[in-house]
């Protein structure tokens, strides 16, 4: 019976770690989206080309 309880505790720790990692990932995604939403992240004009000597 003790082996069953230990396995259950270990699986609970693994599940808790997975849920925390997923929550941090989602929070990071929203943070990145909020950070880049207010800035000019997209290029509106073509980048200038450098003329090479021929």
C-alpha cells in the first residue's frame, strides 16, 4: 500500500510541475503579446537596399 501512495505523490508532483510550466508559458505569451502590440513591429516600407559598385 505504501508503494501506491508514493507513486501517487510522485505523479501529483509531476502533474503540478506540468501545470505550473503551462501556466508560466501562457503568461509569457500574453506578456510578449502585450509588449509587442504597442510597438511598430511590422515594416510598413521596404528596407533600403545598399548599392554595390559595379
